[in-house]
């Protein structure tokens, strides 16, 4: 055995130690998404108001994630977002910067809370498409903002809540969701056309599984294909004596008694370079259902240089 083969394991150990030290020394920030299920102050014709215990459970779940930026789906009108923002601050999580958009759905909205400044806003509240000969709007619109993490690093966040799986008299819900996904992909392509190396996070409730047509179209193909971080529980073994499988479901659909992964955090190639797999997970909690029919997920990133 020559000298270089003897030292190879030592070199590997040294490189691993240096990598771990670099990550540990880097400033880490976290980006999350959470469908907070009818976070309304007052009931509407279609949706109930959120109870005080359920609101407290939402706050508790978000605080547990310690996000620096969080996208929220199913935020009610009026004072719902400021109320949640205030509850988080009282619990020790101050996210003073915010964005909320209103699509054609009058009851629930997509919003973002951020510890960092929001330096650009491009709300998409009137994205339209044709379905069965009818001109229709994307229900909840898309948040599209730039967030300045540091003087030398910013990223673009696009948040969406696509059409639910509930049937509609207006159109087939699967076709509706697909057309909304196509509209979302147009927004993604516009951002990447401006800058192919852009730090981009696309996240939210897409209301469909990974291999579905809507999710495939959002992810895209080729060089502009987005990377799926696939957050899962940190201790994901499901059955002793069998191969460990990560537990990654994010939603319980009571009508079909179904647990599935329909919430996502997707990244451009530029943002993927900053991603930390070990800081990325679905929140596991024994009382998760008190807050929502969804579980929140978070991804961690090392602060980059651009």
C-alpha cells in the first residue's frame, strides 16, 4: 500500500470536518410554508371562523419552526394577518414585514411574513386563462416578492395556493388546477428569463401530488426545472425491521381519509446551492390537527454572496 492510499481516509475526514465547520459558521435562515386552514376572524357563507384554540395552535406551530420568512395560505380578510403577526411577536417571533394579495376568492388569501425587508413586490392578482370556453381568473393569485436577507444576498419568493380538490360547478377542478399551474409556471419563467441564475423559492399549497400534471408543470423541464427539497419528518422510520422511509405527508383530506404531500418548497438552481438538507423538514407534532388540516414545512439556507 502506498503513502497516498494510507492518507486518503484522513483527507476525507478532514474535508468533512471543514465542510461541517463552514456550515456551522455560516449564517442560516429559514423559509417556511403553512396552510393555516380558514384563519378567519368571522365566518363567511362558505367558511367558518377560526377558533381561539386553533389560532393558538397555528402560532405555536410557526414558532416551533423559527422561520425568518413564511408563506401562509388561507389567510382571511381584514385583521387576520395582523392578528397572527401580533401573536407571533408576543411569542418571541418578530416578522414585521408582510405582503398579502387578493385574488378572485373573497374569503382566503396568500400572504408572506418576513424578518427581512421586502424590496420588490409584483402581485399577480389578475392571471387569467380559458377553461371550457370561459374566461377565468386564478382564485388566490400569486405572491411574487424579492427579499433582502443581507446587503449581499437576496432571493425571490413566489407563493401560491392552487385550486383545491373540491368539485366545483364552474369547471372540472383538476383542469382548473392545471390551468392555474400553467399560469404559475409563466410567472416562474418570467423571473428566470430576467436572470437564469436567480435565487428563487417557489412554495405553497399546490393541492396535488408530485407526479400530477399540475405539479409537473410547475416544476418545469430542462435547465429551468426546479429542485424539490421534499421536507420530511426528522425521524422518519415508519416500521421497525423494514427499510426506513421518510414521512413527508403534509395534508389530511378527510373526505377520502387520505394523507398526502401536496405542499412544496421548490428551488431554482441558484438557490439550491445555498440549501441545507439538514435544516429542512416537516414539523412533527402529536396535536398537529388542532392548528390545520396541513402540516407546516421549512427549508434552511446558508446565506450566500449574491
